[in-house]
């Protein structure tokens, strides 16, 4: 080695020493650099995870505030709608009897026949459907509709049909007036000869919505 260096010029010796120093530095500092780079990368990943976690917490806080606002609004709406729902008292038979009594109190002159429709599996939870039949004069039926529309808890009319039941012997009275007019043209028909107000047949379908039963209540 000494013979090799002695054969080299001063400049060549300098180059050899610089190259040896570079190799020595590389062999020492490169592993240290790799370890430090790995440590730096791990720290960056932890920092990114912390930032992501912080963003998630911020979203959770905002979501919690929004959920509280929505919950308060929902409670407000439910409190306003609470008066629109019926309290479910007993079983279906008891509910049918209660609704029948209430409807007949609304329209005592219509002789209402109320029957509850059988609920289907796809029906709306808490909804009870009824079919109502009756006969009466138009003002009485109109008043019955008004009673239903303004009733609280709410009663919904899904379908209704009205037809004229018929006046009092209208065809016979018409023939009688014709014969009377032939005999006495100047005499006008009055009193019982006039047509009475016809009675109407009413059939309608309504439904009510019941408040959910509280757990433990039967």
C-alpha cells in the first residue's frame, strides 16, 4: 500500500485520500440517514393520522350540534302533532265501540252504521280504518262533514259517496197535480203537494291515527 502511494503524485494521493474519506463517510452516515429518514416518515404518518382524527372529531362535534338542533325541532313538531293523534284505549273492539259512539254523537240524526276495516300487514302502523254508512238530509250530512273536519284528534276522510234515497211519492204527486191543473187551472198546489226535501244515502271511509303505546301500558 505504501509502495502504491509512493508511486503516485501528490495530486493523485490527494484524490485517493478524498475518495477514501468519502467512502468512509458514506459507510458511516448512510445507515444513520436511512434511520433518520424512516423516523421522519413515521412521524409524518403519525401527524397525518392525528390531523385526520382531529378532523373526524370536528365533524362529530358539528354533527352532534346539528343532531341536537334537529332533535329539538322534531320534539317541537311532535308536541304540536300530539293533539292530532288518538289514544289507543284497549283492543280493536273497544276502539271500534268508542269511535262508533263518538260519530253517532256528532250526527245523531243520520243513524250511522260504523264498522272497522281489517288492518293489512302492509298497513300504516297506528292507523285504524272505518267504513261509515248513514241516511239523512243534506244539511245534516253537511254538518257531519264539518264535525269531522274540525274534530281533534284528527279524522281523515279518504272516500265518500252520496246518493238520493228519494222523495215522498214524487211520481204520484206529479200525476195528481196534472189532473188538478186540468180541472182547476187557476189553483196553485200548496202544502202536502209540494215535494219534500229528499233524504241522502251516505257512505264514506275514514281513518284515524293512534299514538304509539307506551311500553308497559296494555
